[in-house]
């Protein structure tokens, strides 16, 4: 559940106190994230405040994960250098790190042919390096197993969370079709053949940074959900980049004999709108409900 953060003025005060050796006069608020509120200081420092208790409680794990990933990924990722706490809510943690160069890829479309080639190579390299991160190292820092039984439990928890909140505002017939989609996915998962890999879990154009000046990718942000999981999953949010660009990565991630890889990837893409419906219900914001309900209905038509 989301928590009520103090006013932006108080957050600015907490940011200044956490980084006292540098004068921080101006801040820009990034309000769009569901998991975090972000303040960008004029001095090139990012302060990230968790909006949800689960994100706050997992902050220490994320710090360990970022440190581990920094030793295996060639792409720049956030490197937190400060961790502090708010006075209200008492002990609520937040982190600070130097801002990475670039803007979200989603804001700089379309790319030219050179940019497209660079993006394709970047994605191939990123997914290959994530696959090579030792599972044992992630497990040692607190990551949950990502094999088929654990992965199924993760989606059953998502389904239960949806029933507790977002489902009440969804027409019964659509809920029935969605439940059938989950049942089919669990059947596909039982027949899957994959090795669990490090998974960003929200990889897409909003979290890939791009420099328009140099026409190349400059980093990947928002790693708070990193875990071990199905190698098909990180392709979910990359669908907007086009099948041609993703084809090499799909082939590289599909293990020999994994006959349900394509079906699982389709399910991950189809079910994505329920995250928005859960968020709409938990924040009681009809704006998000009106956006994501038609999307879910389009993915599970009658």
C-alpha cells in the first residue's frame, strides 16, 4: 500500500540535510512513479523517496543488488552514495545518488537508423549480462528463488492482490476471462524449461536512458524490483521497441526445449494492465482505472 509522504518542502529539507556539503537550491519533482517520489537537485543529485512500505522495507536489499549488478553490467546504473531517514514517517528511508546522463527513451522517439542499431546492441548486451549474474550471489543478498514453483507463487500473490483490490471494479465476464488466462499461464509454466536469471521486472523505454546529443543509450534506472525469474519476463516491457529489434534477444533467452516461452511472454504482456488497476484501487484514483481497464479488456476480449 502507498504511504503518505510529508510535503515536498519537508522532503527538500531532508535532502539538504542528507547532502550538507553541497548547496542544493533548486529541485525538480518527478511525481509520476508509483513506487517512488523523486527529487532532482540542480547539482545533479537524485533523491528517491519510497511511496510504498514494501519498497521502503526492501531498500537495503536494493542497495546490495545495485552493488552486485554494478560488477556484472556494462550499462551505467544508479550508484547510491547516501542513505538517510525521514522524521515523518519516522525512520522512513530514502537514498541519494548522482544523476545518470540522459532522458527516458520513451521521450525521445523516434530514433534514426544509427540509434536503432545502438539500442538493439545495448538491449542484447544488457540481457546477456543479466543472464550471467550468478544466481547464488543474488540468493546470498536476499533475492527470492525464481524457478517455476517460486515464480508461480509470485503470480498467485499478484492474482490475490488483484482480487482484494482492483477486481471489484472490473466487470465479471472480464474477470472470468482473466482467471482463465492465469490458469493457462500456470499450465504453461509447469511445462516450462528455463534457468532463472536476474530480472529487472520493469525494463522498458521509461527506464532506459538515452542521450539525444550522442544518440546512444546511457543507462538503466529503477531496479527496486530486481529478482530471479523467468528469462522471458524482461522482454515484456520491451515490446514497444518492435519484434525485429527484439528477435535476437528472444532467441538468446529461449532455452532449448522451452516450448512455452512464447506463450508465457504473451501472457506477461497481456496481464500487465492489472498492475495499473491495483494501483488505481489502492490509491482510489479513477484516472488510472479509466486508463487501464480498457487496456485489460482489449487484451482479454470476449
